[in-house]
């Protein structure tokens, strides 16, 4: 999670290696991430623990998908999702950030801030090379609008 040496200052491994949630990533940071990956590219480094793939690491790079249409079901809804790519395909054969059964998993930054909730994946047959998350800030807005006074994180209270 810290591929760049100068990026490690101030980091301490969490107690029992359990990363506690302590906040969420704001919209501005999702759109302009500040972490640096192994290739020295700006990204938001992420981790999730899914039912199918277990703990995996990924990169949220600010690319987003906005509209979903399923005319055969009469659905035309706007959905904001960000793309998460697997951490580094060059070092792991067939590395996947997610697979069938991981939907609903929370995706968290290396600093314990909630990034979003996994909604699905895409890619060539047999290989999911892009996963999609609904950002937490958007979930929070929708929940606040529908259920005023409801808090998804204790930090929202």
C-alpha cells in the first residue's frame, strides 16, 4: 500500500493489522487523487475484503461512469460510479480486485477512510480487470436526503 518510500512517513501498522474506519474520502480527492502507485502515477490506493476474492488491493484513478440503461427492463437511472483497477497486473498473474460475490464490499483507503461500496466489475471473459464502486460521499447524500438524521458512519453524527 506504500510503493513510494517518501509516501510512508507517519504510517504505523494498525493494532492486530485491522484497519479501523475513521472518515470518508471527499469528492474532490476522488476526482484528484494524491497517492502515488508503483508506476508513480497519481491514484487513490484502496483495499477491500470480499466474500469471493478476500482481501485485495486496487487503484482508484478518478475515472467515473455516470449512466446505466437497461431498456429491456425499463430502467434508465443515473448512477455515479468510479473505476477501481487491480493494484498491479505486472506482478500478479490474472490479478483481480473483485469477482462475482464481492458486490456490496466496502472499499477503504490505506488510511482507513471509506472510499465507497463495490457494485460490480467488467472486463474480458474470465478476467475482471475493472471494478466499479459507488463513492461513499454520493451514498451519504442519498441517505441523508431520504432518511434525515440517519448516520452510516458514527463519524457522521
